[in-house]
């Protein structure tokens, strides 16, 4: 078990300004969303009906999952071969794990989506609700939803951490923090690559898979609310990091609700991207003791 401890340390004025802007923005967005929900209650029936009109089928979802599992199997085999060859995988930079995850998990999923979209003649508008004329509105919605759900995610994480420690689980930010620290010491092109992968590529592909395809397919079978819970639980577990299960579950719930509300995949993609960007910015303020 790791004996390292982490704390947030604000050393420069611009860091204080960043934190202040983030706090004010998230609280304001949360208050705005609460006001909207109070004045215009969410219509779950309408959202469920929109999910019912999705063109994706269980066969489509199964093909995408097969692509994901195939990529993961290849990665596991490569890791096993490297270990047998005497390669010290644990000493490799943490950001290399992100690159491998994209290459062997995310990209195969994207290939599966492209294949079934082309074969089924499913357009971006039909499959994911993408409309050019609503792009600006969807981007704004994604940013507001991301900031609005942030206090809830942080609050759940703050309660989840002591619970883990009570049961002897080290609930720290080590995997993500290691990636940031390793990338900070890497050449500029490695830092740029990590930023593009974490803020653009990973959120886009994960949202296409989990919210764009799996969520509507599962919702047709068991209903919208059970589908939100099932997809969110799967999303959290697949990240394979126990200390993040609870906050990721809450985040995924918000992403599912945002997609059902907006009917556009742009909204959860922007939410996910914004959340990752905020996480990277905050982790840059972490000190190790």
C-alpha cells in the first residue's frame, strides 16, 4: 500500500485565481441547474421516448463490445509477453498506459462504431443526435452541465475516501497523479499528446460507446433509470480504479442524464472533456509528501 500523501498547494496568484474561478463557476452552474429543474421539471417520459427512437440494437452494442474486448485481450497478451521477456512494465511512464489504453481499447471501439454505422447506413444525426445548427447550444449545455455536476462529484469523492480508508483501501489519486507527474517531465510532444488524448480523444470515444450506443440499447430493454444505473456502474468498474468508483458512477449518471435530456452526444462529450480538463488542472496543484 502506498505511503505517499497528497495535498493541494496553491503557490502562485494565478493558481489562486484558477481555483476561485472554478469554485464560483461550478457553484453558479449548480445553482442555475437547480433553478431550471425547479421551474421546469425534467420530463422523464419524453426522454425515455427519445431513447426508444435510437437506431442502435443489441447486435450493434455486442459488436462494439467485442471490438473492445478484442483490443483488451491483445493488450493483455502484449503485457504478458513483455513480462516474460524481462521487461519492467511497472517502471514505464504512467502516461504510456493512457496511450496503450487508447490504442487497444478506445480505438477498437471507434472502429466498431464506424463499421456498424457504415453497414447500417446510420448517420451522426440519426445515431447520436448531432446537428450542426445546434452545435453551439450543445457546447454551452455541456460546459454548464459539467460545472454544475462538479460539486456533487467532489462531495461524493470526499465522503467515499474516508469510507475506503475505513476498510483499509488507500483512496488516493495515485494513477491519475502519476500520469500528470510523468508527463510533466516528458518532452513537449509527449505532454501535448497526453493532453489531446485525455481531453479530446478519450472522452469522445467513451461517450460514443457508453452514452451513444450502450445507454439507449440498455434503456430499451430495462427502462431509462435502470439503464442509467447499469451503464454508470459498468463505466466506473471498467476504469479499474477502486478509489474512483463512486465519483465516476456519479459522473456517469450525470452524463447519461445530459444525453437523455439533450438528445445530442456533443453534450456528454463536452461534459467529459471539461471534467478531464478540470481534473488535470487541479492535479497540477498537488504536492507529494
